């Protein structure tokens, strides 16, 4: 295996992978609708875009 944790060296393409990786924040629970489970489109959320349930920031 050619992975650093197994004594091998990381390839130049993989050395800076953390800098290039994007994605969602770790926790999106504050945007989760309690009724239908869909994520709100806005942050901070006010209403679910699917079922119109009011989402509290508690």
C-alpha cells in the first residue's frame, strides 16, 4: 500500500487533498425541518421550503 499510515509516501496529487476538499459544514441540524426532515434553503432557517413548517433556532 502506498499510504503514509502504512509507511509509504503520499503522491503529489494527494498531498494537498484537504485544501481542495469542499462540502457541507459538519452540522446542519439547525436547518433540518422537524416535520418532514428536509434541509432549509436559507441560513438561519425560518420556514421549510417543502412543508412550510416554522423552524425554530433552539
